[in-house]
C-alpha cells in the first residue's frame, strides 16, 4: 500500500501521550485485586452470618449459594486483573456497582450492619478506583488515530 497524501507518513505504532510507568500500572492492578479480594471476604462473612442466624434452611441455602458465587467471581476477577487482562476491569466495575444494592437488600439488620455497610462503601470505592485507573492498567491501549495526518506539513 502506497502513501499518496501530502506530508510524511504517520507512524502507526507511536503512542498519543505519555504512559504511566510499569510500576504504577502494576500498583493499580494490585490495589484493585486487593479490593476485589476484600469484596469476596465480605461475601463469605455474610454467608457465615446467614448460616449462623438462619431459621429456615431453604432460603438460607439460596443466600449462601449466591454469596459463594459472588465470592468466586470476585476472586476470579482479581486473578484476571493481576494478569493484565482487559475484561476484569469492567467485571470489577459491575461488581462494585452491584455491591451497594446487594448490601441494601438485607436492610442493614442487626447482625448484618457492619458487613453491609462495609460492602456498600467497598463497592463504591472499587468502582471509582477501577474507573480512575482503567486507562493506565490496560496493556497495549493505543489512543492515537492511525488516520491522523501531520498538520505541520500542510
């Protein structure tokens, strides 16, 4: 393919701006992974409280199964995020956004007050952290337009 436009050929592999250092991106991924693991721990805490205070086994089994699934998803997302994959960032945003309604569903009752409050706060913190660092933690993200021309050549 030949370049027929005026001016020099734009460099397609160049980045549009400065990237954060490797250590900064790694630290952000670790922070998000720690927040996801804390969300998993809170889900498991809620499961233990349900098992300790349940009066009927059928509804308690459903809540425990949902809590175990949420904890497993959080741990799986944390592992993917540490490995630098792209999908865990959006999964973490969804987990963080769903944490506050999940905590409010139990109504902040007597045995659940502390885990529910912590879950709601952690969910908001997780969503904000992921959204603040998503551009810097995604490997191979190029924001330049390969069709851009050199304006100085005109």
